[in-house]
C-alpha cells in the first residue's frame, strides 16, 4: 500500500523568498524558503493560514528571482514534517510543503505598481 501526500495551496507570499546554498551528497544545491498566506474564504471569521514552503534546485533560484512579498502563487507539492530537539531537550515539529511546482499567478507586485502610475 502506498501512502499519498499531495497538497495544493493558493495564496500570496508573506515576505520575499530566502535563498541558501547547501551541500547535499558533496554537491552544492539551492534551496528557497517562503511562506504563503492562504485565506479561508468559506469561513466567516476571516481566518488566514500561513504555510511554509520549501523549493529546491534551479526552481528555487527562479522563485528567488521572480517572487516578492505579496506575489500570488499556487503551490503543488507534498507535506513534510520536520522534527527536532532543542538544546534543552524539548521536542519540536513543524509541517511544510515540499514544492514540486510553483505557479506564478499574475504579475509581480512591483510591476502592478509601475503600471498604476
């Protein structure tokens, strides 16, 4: 039996993506991290979820170059849980989306601003 974890979210970046270069199996790879704000329109309380996203490789560099705070995106990927212990021995965990695909919806915020003048 295969377990399946597929996630698709639609929202806006909460900040500019952060790009790092890391060594994986003696090879330098790029990784970008950003967070997407997802509005729950079907809720009356105006709730918003802030979902962390991680993108690897050349796609990480493309996201870093073209996405900015406020950029609308659709993210397709899988759910991953990171677990760790802090220095005091306390257990922590967080979920994030490991993106397979990031679709850029519309123009970048600075292009929209330039066209409004």
